[in-house]
C-alpha cells in the first residue's frame, strides 16, 4: 500500500508570519514605553520605582455578645534598601531615631546581609507620634521609607492564652507558605494561630515613583498596576467576656485553671489559666523583651494549664467508672456494696457514712470502696472472656469521652492526657495483672491523667446525657463563612441514656443531699449537678478539683476547676465553679460571702 504524502510546506509560512507579528508587537510596545510614555522616562530619570506592600487589616475578634475584644491600631515599619542608604549622614539619622551608631551599624549589616537591593525592615512597629516626628525628615535619608502596618490592641486585659500572640515569621514559616516574606507577622498561638489564614486577609501592592531625595512623587501609571488589600475575616468567639473576666478575678493568687463550656454547642464560654499575663505585653517593639521575661518567670505564666496541664482526676472520674460499670451490666443503680469507712481495704473511704450504699449515695458521699468494688466486679465479670477483654471494654468507653487523646479542634496545642492501654499494662507487668493490680484506676488515680478541658467535657457529656460536641473557641465568622463541620458534629457515647440519668441524679445530690460533698456551694433556685475531687499530688499538696453542670434539667454551662496544691475539692474548686455557674446563668452573684472567701483565700472552718 502506498501512503499519501502530506505537504507541510504551507505551515512554514504560518509560523514565520506568527513570529514576525509577535516581534512587531514587542517593538511597538517598547517604542511606546521608551518614547511615547514619559512616565517610564521620569521613573528612569529619578532612579527608582518603589513597590510598597499594602498590608490588610487583620480580622477583629468579638465575644458571643458582640463585645469587641481584639482590634487593630496603625503602626509603621521603617524599611531600608541598603544599597541606596550607603551615603547618608548616619549621625543625624541615629539622633532622629534615638538609637546609637552601634545599633545602626548592626541593623544595617543585618539588612545588607539579607539583600543589598531588596527592601527589608530596619525598625519595626514605630508608633504614631514617633512616626510623625521622623517622617517629615525622611527626604534627607535616601534608601529609607515607611510602610504602614497594624498592631493588635486588647481593650480588656483578659484571655491572653485564648487570643494568643503574633510574632515575626521565621524561616520555616516562609518555606511552608510563600504568602510570607521576611519581616511579616504570623499568629504564634491561640486563635491568632488557629485562624491565621482567615484573620490575615490578603496583601495589596502600591507602586510609586520616588525621586533622588527619597520623596514619593506620584503613583506609577496612575495606579494601574496597584492592588487593594483585603481585610481579614472578623471572628465571633463562643467566649462570654464578662464570665472570662470574672473567672480570672476568682483565680487571683491561685495556680490552676477554669474551663466553662456551653453543652449545647461545645463552645468555650471561658478558659482561665493562672498565673497569666496581660495580652498587651506581647504587642509592639517590647514583645521580645516581655516574652523573654515571661519565659523565665518561675510561675510559668505562658503555660495554658487549661489545655496542657495534666492531673489525676481523682473522685471526679468515679462518674465515668460508674457509667461504664452500669453499661457493662455488672451493676445497676440499685446494686449495693459495703463500706467500712477509713478501715476499708484495699482502698479506704475518707469518712464514715451509711452502709451498704447504692450508686446514688456512693456519688453523694464520694465512697471509694463502692467504686473500687464495682470496678473489680466488672474487670472480673464472667460477661467477658477474661479480665483483659473486660479492660478493653472499659478502655473503649472511657476514651469515647474524649480522654487519652487530643481533641481535633481549633484550640491549638491541646494535649492528650493519659488513659493506660491494655498493651501498657501487659508490658509493665509482663502480662500478669488483674483488677487488684490496677485498682487505683477505680478512683481516678494511678496512671490516669486528664486536662481541665477534658474534665469540663466529661461534665458536658454527662449533662447532655450521652453526647458532646468537640470543645472549640469559634462561634461564627462575622461574614457568614461556615465553620469547620467537625466542630458541629455530635459525638455520641455508647452508654444508655438511662445510666446518665442515674448518675446525674447522684451528682445533683452532691449539692442538695444532706451529706453531699458540695452542699455548702449550692445555689438558691439553680439546680446543679457536680462532683468534687481531691487528687493526690506526688510533688506537694493535693489538688482541689471539681466538674459539674447547671441547671441539671437542661444544662447551659458545664464547668471544670482545678486549683493546684489547695486540698479538698469542696473547699476551693467547688465554690469557684458554683460562682461561675451563678454568674453565667443569673448574670450576677448573690452569694457575695462565698466570693469574698475565695478572693481573700480564707479556708472554711
């Protein structure tokens, strides 16, 4: 077969014509730029075009009631182009800036090392008054110019750990996201970090013509190539600013934390960690110096104890153990166990009370032997093949409360705490262990560690009778942008609702019963369910712990409080939590005598 030959000769003319046309267009454009358009000539004559980044306003932050918590104020970065700044009068310039010649040389060499021809920050975050004095003299100093930036302002000195801080980007930040360049700022912690992309907005660009005297003459091409910045998104937090401030007031002079959650949404109403600091300290040119002071402060105010402090939950964990034992079918709400008070073995009770006790009374009296015996019977129950299978059943339900793992949330740097696995005990005891070996778990001791955030979430789950939403900061974006769906997804715990109701009834008796451990913290006309705890601390005095919710029928707030080295949960943590509940639900506090005792730190007799 003979194939037809294709004639390609005609394509040669098409290609040639195309190249000629492109060349003609380029020549015409160059002629226009160099001859007809005198703006390019003026730019060349005057030596430079200045590309100025237009930084957007960072998104503002509001509380759930519309109160402005974080906003922006204008500041100015002094920018240097080292090659253009070689021949200035450095002595007069240093006097103008109120810096030494040594400081100037150090800053100049740093900028030159970065790039002799690329603009970089010489001095950052110059305030308005100082800027006005310097700006009018800048024409004497070619190679320097100002660039407008914004600085965070906090009208109320609260919630420093929640807001977080902003700092200059490092090499890793720039490599991860090319949006940033040297001298830019980025959220380092708190919501500033979690919502950095939303809060930062989008940069714009302004190109100006600058003369040899460093004066801006006009917009290049009348601003044809300029772009406007886009402001960041405003954020509405779940926080109640008034409740947050009140919690910080109550924690004065104490070490510990308070976490308050709205059970119906999982939104954080308040998150207090003390010792703390004023968020305004980590703003502006003094940020580095203040940060270094806080870093070496022996009280460790930079640590957010609410999310990174881990503690044995003590008796507050009995509620979880009770629920798991009920779900296993080994016990029911009418099951009884004996208690011999302080003479009980192998785990003693802290006091004498009626015996034997059912679940309701065991919760009210915080009876250690009851929960140890229920735990023992579950781990050794014939309902399971062996104790290891029973333990895995226990482990699965316990971790479903959000324990032993970090929440996937917008709260950065949350830690997981610890719920020991079967594999852990197999390794430690070479596979030879039983309920007696791990009996401390029955009363919230041993290897169990929880964060205050996790403890508040337990209260939320019990108050909701079997479900919770992942605890989170954000309530909404002001422009209506949807928040992460993971934060609005219901987490259901595989325990029958009736068991939660049994436990809730016992927790209500902790406040309302004649022997309830928090009976002195009850609130008139507000029903509260809760559990006190006194967690052993190998490093000093025991920790005072509480977790609970109110009102019992339809919880509006769930609270966890930990006061380190303070002793009984009923003495400090419970009254603090009850004051937080009363403040949020009622809007004010009637029990001023309780408030006074907490503030003056006088122990109850």
